[in-house]
C-alpha cells in the first residue's frame, strides 16, 4: 500500500523534473535565475494518487482528497473515492480551480464531522479555463463536512471545484491556445486557457472555442464559428489520432467558412499531443473542408537581425560580422532626427522615430512630423501602417499612413502610463502602468474598422503586478509580454507575463536601457548605457555588439 509520503515524493520529483524553471506569480523583490517560457503542450504525465485508507480520520480524508486533485484521469476517479456516494454524484471538479501554496494551508476542526480549510489563493481558474492571478489575495475559508459510510469517514459536503498546490498545477494543467482571427484574418490571436491534462482535454478546448473569446479579447478578434453553435455531443473522441468534432449549427456554413472553422479547431487542438488530425461534422453530417489558404500565422516573424542605430547609421546588425548593415533608404533621414527611439514598420518600409522635436514618420517618401514637443513615450507601429503615440496621462492616438488620426480613450484610471506595445497581430495593446510603488501590466483589445484603423480600446485585462518599476515593453511571442524595469531593490530585471497565465522575473544587465524582441526566447536583446547590445542565452547575457545608440523594435517582415 502506497503511503502519502510516497505520493508527496512523486509529486515533488515530477515538479523538479518538469518544472525546474516554472514561472511563479511575483509580488516583490526576488528574481528567478534565468529566463523561462511556458509550453502550451507540456509533458502529459499521470500522477498516481492514493485512495482513502481504512480508519482515516476526517482530516486525513480531506488531505487525501486535496492530494487526489493531482490525478484528474477518469473524471477524478480517485478523488471521488473520498466522497460519499450521494455527494460524488453532484460534485463538479471542473466548476473551478484554486491554486494555492500548500505550506500556507491550515485545518480547523469545527466539529467532529466538519473542518474549515484556510487557503491563500495564488490564482484561480474558472470552468472556462480562464486564469486569474491573485498576487495579493487574502486567505479564504472553505468548509468541508463528513459522514460515516460503512464505518469509514467520507466527505459529504464541499465547495465545488478543486484546490491544487502550485507545483502540482504546473504538471496537471496545461496552457492551451484557443485561436481566433485578427481583424484582417492574417493572424491567429491566442486566447490562453488552462485545462487539466486528461482524456477529455480536447472536449474542454473545443467547448470553450465554440463559446467564443474571453470578454476582454472579443472586441479585437473574430471567429468563424456562428453564434449559437454548440458542440453536439458530450465529448470529442480521438480515433486513430483524429479528433472527431460534431457541431450543431442552425444553418450549414459555406465552404470558406467551414475551412475557417476547421482551421480554428485544428490550431486550437495543436497543444494536445495525441491529436494528429481532425474529423469535422455539422449536424451529424461529415464535412471535408479544404485547408484554409493562406493559413493564418500563429506567430509574426521579424528580421532575425537586430535593427539598430550605430555610428555608421541605421540598419541591421549582421549575424556574421556584428557590423551594422546600413539601410540606404531610411538611414540618412533617421540619423538627421537624432533619434532616441525607433519602431520599424512592416518589412522596414517606414519607421516611427522619437527625437527631441517629437515623433516623426520616416519612409522612402520623406519625413513627416506627426506630433511635436517633449514628453512622448516610445512610439509603436502596427500591421496597418499606423503609428501609436501617447504621453503618461493618455489618451492613445493612432496616426494612419494617410495622415489621419484617431484618438482612443483609455480605461486604466488615474495612473501613469510608462510604456506600451502593440502585438504583432495588431489585436492587442500591452501597457505598463505605475501606481505608486506597484507596476501593473495590463492588456486591452484593439477594435479595428475598415482599412485596419482602430476605433476603440477594450476594457484592460490585468496580467500581473509587482513592486518596482517598468520602463520598456515588448511582445516576446503572441501570448507573452516582456517588461524591462527595476525591482523594489532597484536592480534591473525583466518580467515575462503570459496573457492569461503566470509570470516570472529574471535579472537584466545592470545598465539596461531598452529591449527588443525577436523570433524566439533567445532573441531577446537589451541595449545598455555603454552602447552594448546584449542577447539572452537563457541563463546569462552575452555581448553581441558595441557602439550602438538606439535599439529599434520590429513589427514583422510582411
């Protein structure tokens, strides 16, 4: 008979083996060594939990029940063994998940047959898979009642859902990307959801996809799945590697829409390792939609060479010689402005340049001042050829390539905006806000109209917060925001925050000034006060080049 000690050992060993650098929820000064990114697919591992033992006390039953949350297979079969038969029928483990630190749990027996469990949530996950960090949450109490069944204690009443410790959560749950379309259909925009890795994970993913994007994201994306559609079965079975999805839809979509629906489902299920294909039916009738061409991009690629302003001019840092290959079209005009910030447009066709005189658009057609004066934050660009500008108090302004301007009110309250960045798909805007000693990272959907011009910003979603500052921001990938700032001890650091997930912090070069992201975690670049470009190796920073004045950001190759 396996003991609880063995179970804890298995969980601890799996945590170390699989999550050596797993992200945590930061609230204060300490930083994590190295830089880590979470995988959406991860390693699928069954954790063996032990069922109830003869003579277990109510607290032992509760402890065993909590440990069994790490074994979700067969609809939490082992966890249900700790419940009375009648309560097992109505207990809904998927109603919600509370992620906590097990060392902060306390048990208070309020009677011979009831226990009050106090936990301090680190995060919660709803039935829809939406993750909400709780970095400063107060302790909460959950009440459990017990009854005798054939002379053995079993749980007869408990809150719906599960409580799971942070280490086990990282093993048992996976981050899966529901895919929706950007306004122009060129990109898939991820909506990260967390589901337990088990035999029904694919069902949870498809059900959430059909229900639509998270409310905060909805203004910035579209879906091909018609309103009112439902998953017309209780499950999405996998047969010979193919996921069988049957949708109930009032009116059968046309061929192009079916291709878009199929593309959404395929991409959303790509994080489930057991799935290699898709069998799609509508109202019980099999469909064979053509592959969507062109296929939406899941990640927008930028030039692998850093875009920089060096002594020789503006251009790209060679991967071979580490010398600046000057851009003959833009270099002279950019240099003439004396830039301190550069954001490069699609394919390097134009640049948004901040200098002492304001923000200018530089292209082959010439230089155009779009805002004048001081106090402007580093500008951003987007796929529609627009330039975004703002000052600390807002609002955001989008400057179109035709000279138009759209003012976009912001909804993050009376706090200072320190930096912002538009995602490469153009659907979201990340903002770094300073609220006293606390830095808050938020993201808002960008609602776009005809021609790609934005019409409004959605309600901001809090992503994470920490004690310290943030002064530069970028998108490390389509769901991860990276911020350069200072900890509460004034040390330079970078924060990685997954939209819809957890966050981690790592040391940055001591004199770091600016950052730019590339096409992978190893292409994060930092410019320091000595004019050095440093690139992350995962565990340290390596000097890539010297004599650099400005490190530019890029939005995409095409």
